[in-house]
C-alpha cells in the first residue's frame, strides 16, 4: 500500500499515515458502542415501541414498560458485552487483533438483525440486544488494545482517546436519528430505522480493519519478527525503509522486554489474580487497577443520563426530553475533542483526579436540587438540573471518558495483555449492567437522591487514581513495564521517572541507542537473535536512569 510510505511529523517524530488511518478506522468500534447506548434512550419513549413491547395497559389503551422489564431490556446488552469482552482475549490471541475485530462486527450485525425482526415479544428484542452486546464487548477490548499496540508512542494517548470520542459521536448521532424519527413514532419504522442504521455504520470497521497493518507486538509474540518489522515500518511511514534507525529503535525496545517475558512461558488467567515470580512487575496489582478504573468509569454516573436521560428529563417536566438529550450529546462530543488535547498535555493522573472531584460536585448539585424542589413543578429546578448534568458530562467527556480507555491500553504487559484488558473491560461492562439494571428500580425508590450514590463513587475514583495509578504518558509500552518494576517509584511521583536511554520522556539519547556496544549486545534485529541483556546489566541501567 502506497500509504505505508507516507508520514507526517507529529511531536517531532515521523508518524505513518497508516497509523493515523488505523486509529480512525478502529475508532468506529467506539461509535458502535455509543450509537447502541444512545439509541435505546429515545426508543423507550416511542409510541409504537412501547405498544409492541410494553406490559402495562393505560386507560387510553397505550402501554408502558414495567420497571423490571425495562431494566432487563436495556441491561441484557451489558451482560452480552461483559461476556464478549472476556472471550475476546481468546479471539485476539488466536486470530490476531484485526480478525478479532471483524468477528466482533459480525456478531453486532447479527444482533441488530434479530432486533429488527422482533414483532411483539420483548424477549426477542432483548436477545437481539444480548447478541449485539457480544459484538460490542469484543470491540471494546480489541480496539483500545489494537490502537495501543500499533500507535507510535508520540500519539498513542490521543489515538486511544479517539475511541471515546467516537463513543460520544455515536451517542450524538443516535440522539439526532431519534430526534428525526420521533415524528413517525406511531409507526414501527421509527425504531427499526434506528437499529438498521447501526448495521450500515459497522461495515467500514469490519472491512477497513483488514486493510491496515496487524499489531507488530502480536506478530512478535508469534515469532514473526520480519512481519513485526514491516508492520512497525508501515506505522512509521517507512515501508520502503524497514531498517531505518527509527524502526530499529522501536524494535529494540520491544524485543528486549518481549524476550524476557517469553522466558517465563505463556501467560495464564491464574497469574492475573495470583502473584507469580514470572519476571512481570506488579501484574496482579495492574489487573485490579484496570478493573477498578473501568468499573468506576461506569459508576461516575454517565450512563444514568445516556440510558435513561430522556425518561429522567420527561419526569422532571421537560417538554422535549429527546431535544435535551441531543444537547447533552453535543456537549459530550465537543468536550471529548478537548479531551484529546488534555490526555497528551496533562497526562493521565491529574485529569482523572480533578475530573472525578468536579463530577462529584455537579452531581451533588443535581441530586440536591432534584430532591429539594420538585423539578416537574419548579422550572428553575429543572433548568439547574440540566445545567448540572451538562457540566458533569463535559468533565467526564474530557477526563474519565477517554483516559480510562487509554489506561487499559497501555498498562498491561504483552504476556497477559489480552487477558487483563478483557478483565478490565469486563469490569466496565459489569458496572454498565448494574447502572442500566438498577436505575429504573432506584429512581422508583429514592428518586433524584440516587445522584448521591454517584457522588460517593466519583470520590472513590479520585482516591483510586491518586494512590494507585502510575503516570504512563509518553512512555513506550515496554517502558511502562520498567516503570512498574521500580521499587522506589510511587504513583504520586511516577511522572518524574525517565526510562533508560532517554533525556526526557519524548527525547531519546542517541548515544545510548546507537553506541557500538549496543549493536553487539545480542539485540541486533536483522538476524532474528533472541539474546537479551544480562539481568544484572539491565538492573544497573534502570537504577542509573532513575529520577
């Protein structure tokens, strides 16, 4: 492909056009996630949808959903995504990152077809959402992992954060489509069009991902070092010069860590949970950190608004709740665009910490106003609640939304990356299921006081980030491993750590990488040698470069 020979300068480094194309194509997986999240909120209000699948007959003959059925209809998709996220570790390892994503798209299409063909059975509709969820779950693990493994470190944060950007864009498009078809909500075409468009939107990902390079780290794990080199060269825009100095440096960093991991045999599920002397630092620590961050990402409360926002604002007396959802969706998109800059400029820890505190503050305002003044009887209360929701979403969209995906994309070692990413994403979908299932029941019981629960969970998120998350901005995936191995580095001072051979996290020391001794230390890549630095020599280098 001619694009493999083209590059542009970003942050002073050559970034291949194919790396940017890969980021854009794979981010469509986030769009499908967002679109499916956004569509159900409006569909639950459509007359034909309620009359076909509702259980409670009102005096005028129309129908409404029972709270428990509504919970199941919305939340069973999250059970599907949870299972899909766990099984994706196998498909991504067996078939490669690209084919696993295509498989996820296929499941998503099958699920949507099942939904479209539903006539009057809410169980039929629910099972369609479950199958579509299997596909979305596969994509939610595969996309950030694929992006992290393929993106040059200079743009990795922004590329992985684009996954969240497309989630927000998907929610917005779903809101726009819902807003457009509400005029025909008495017809079944209203909700069938909304679901059917999801199939159309998924096709560019299913086909396009097969045209971009495979993950060089996955190829290396399969002993295909020449394939890994060519993939790395294409991602740097150097397909015509695969032995370029820049590619050599990237390969050297990758090989050094991968070979050391390989001596400890293949990673297992057991070692993700039970400490094991396999040479991988803080492996169990990172498993639970990833699960915790992603579980709490859902319990920030964002899907309280995106799953049930239209219903919530309708009960608050808002005349056009779908229009309100459209406004919140737009805030979500534009704030996430700002988040792409935030994640590269300020790193991971501070945005997550400050974002959690900000979100807790506005959720407290939302809950207090809703409980103190009945919003359906007090216009001011309703307006303040909408503003509070918008400011909460703005913070989430530029902090916890994109950065949580960045964290799981770059925090795990290759040895168990697919398994740990699956577990972290499963934590996300477990939280998603709990929110989608419990919200109708909780709002029936405690109303807007439910918002105080999210105040507490956001504070928990801030504490988790401060005391346990290491700052990984601008580090290669291999150097993230080295940072976690440093006993003197704590999460709150991890931003000061510099990897061996670097002047700053963005600037390599050319003398370190190209000193004659380095060329003969067994890490030369042209002959496929598997030798590595002696352990003691590596330890000494890490200590000497510690800050």
